[in-house]
């Protein structure tokens, strides 16, 4: 007497076998790779000299705008770099895109994690470049384009650039200037 083939059973075996590499692929690309990349970045020393994060802007054009008074008793936790709308905003350091989003103050923003686990913040963007969260970055990679979104909508277009360490915001100004041209940093908040 012939046995009936249990197709359902065969189907589940095939699905299981196919599922193991699929689950492995999913875990490595979406969970393990970014986690390991972040761990590697945290172990690296923060770069002493960063790339000016707006294309075409020279070091001598930079103005130290750290610590200025802002609305709601806030202090300015970064540097504003004036540029024409649509100018490319580029990554100041190597690293990984950690978040692309919107918020009330910053408007359209990009966050990236760099060496030493520093979080680099690019705000008031007109638009974001063709990047995705989790993407690797080299200094100079285009992140977006200068605008005046968020609370900058009443001001001329500029990039707000901030650096956050585990102990809070630090002044990016001197990090953008070659060491031999640095002066004593302005008092922070
Ligand atoms: Zn600003």
C-alpha cells in the first residue's frame, strides 16, 4: 500500500532550511553589523581635526558661535556655518549615520556616530542626501543640503553643527581648525 506524501510536512522542512540562512542574513545585516561597527567606532580615538562640514567653506570663514544666548534660557551648543541654500553638508568625520529625522528646533536633521562614540549633529537642512541610517561614512561624504528648517526659519540658511560626547555638548570650533591656528576656546555654558 502506497503511503500518502505529507506535503505540509515537506513544506515546513523546506521553509525551515531556507529560514535559517534568511534569519542569519537578517540578524547580521540589521543587528550585528551596525552594533559591531558602533563598538569599533567607540574604541577609536576622536579625530583631533575635523572636516569643515559645509562644502566650499574655508577654515578662516568660521565664526565661534558657541555659548551664545538662545530662546528659553538655552545656550548655543554648536557652531553656525553660514552658506547659500542648497550647499552640500558633508560629514565632518568618519562614522555611521545613526538617525535621519525632524525635530522642532533643528528642523530636518542628520545624526552620525564618529570615532570615540562622538555624536555629530547636522541641523536646519533643506533636504537630506541619498543616505540611510546605518550607512558608513567617510569625512566629506554628502549628508544633505544647507537650509533654514526648524527654529532657523526666520534666519538666513546655515548649518548648525554640534558634537555630543558622553558628558554632553562640546564646542566644535577648535576641532575644525588646524592645531597651529587654534586660539583659547570661548567659555562654554
Ligand atoms: Zn546653531
